[in-house]
């Protein structure tokens, strides 16, 4: 397993633990998002053009998301499913950059989206996390 997938798996586990404790909900959203983003980077690292983008440091979160969307091509159901990452990104921005308290329902919703994306990555790309 790649180091990115190990980190991704750790982020899923930490998000779950934080939500289960009912405390530190903002970091749980952060972990839910990064679990998915690290998996996206892993998937893209198998393509030379994407790998160049990643290694040159030119890859913003949005460019990584766009690159994987491009890779999905005309599979509209897959694109629709993957686009949930944009909702997750909004939750992460709210969690990391606003003066708002993150509620348990918001943290739980972020976790649900990340778990749906985890299944998507497994079904579409064969990504298996422990």
C-alpha cells in the first residue's frame, strides 16, 4: 500500500474517533476531507501527466479534483458521485477557515460523504484501504 493510502486510512480512522468522542468536531471534518484528497492523489499518481502536475507542486486541491474528473471522462454517474468531494471541500473550508463552531450533524455529514467516496474509489479504481 502506498504511503498516501496509509495516511488516508489514518485520516478516516481519526475522523471516526473524533466524531465518536463528540469533541474536536472541526478536525474530524478536516480528516474526512484529507482522507479523500490523499486517495485522489494516489489515483492520479498512476498517470504520468498527473504525476508531473503533482511533483511540480502545481497541483491545488481544485486542480487535483478537476484532473480526476477529467479522468472519469463521459461516465456521468461516476462524475456525479465524485463531485460529492466538492461538498466535502466546502465543509472543510467552513471547518478550517471560518469562526463557526462545527456541529455534530455537520461533522457526521462530512464523514458520510467521505465514506461514500471511499466506496466510490474502491468500486471505480480498485483502491482498497485497510
